[in-house]
């Protein structure tokens, strides 16, 4: 199993695809990846069946969790419990976020 990862490689894969995220670790106990949203691009994710953590690498905007908006900025970290509705929105700059799931990304 690969043990080291270059997030910039995942960002390049995203830019060459029609997806806005790339999962680079996908095990039964943990998944990790990066998402990149262009300014104004829609985040279409649905609630997940595991807890999640998001770490903002760069960008701006908001993360809506349930009905509350949280301001997104560099170096902020967010926890989203499993099955909770959430999405990023309102970014005026490119948004780059690392994500971690407490299980596989299915």
C-alpha cells in the first residue's frame, strides 16, 4: 500500500477531469482526498454515512452544515457528523479542501 501522497498530484488530476474531488486513500476504516471548487462552482455532495473532517488549504466561501453557514478560510477545520446535510458554497476564489472520512468513500 502507498504510504505517502502529494496533494498537488490529486489537484492536477481534478483539473484534468470533470470531477471536483479526488479520493487518494480509500480503505474500509479511512478515506482521504481533496476537493477543488472553482469560483461559484456547485458542490453536489450528499450526506455521507460516516463522520467527516474538512481542512481548508486555501480559498473562501461558506460551508453550510444543516441550516447554518460557517465562514471558510485558510487553515480552518470543520467536523461534520454522519448523515448530516452539508455543502460548500459562495466561494469567490478557488477553494481547496482536504477531506477525511471515518470509513470508505462510497
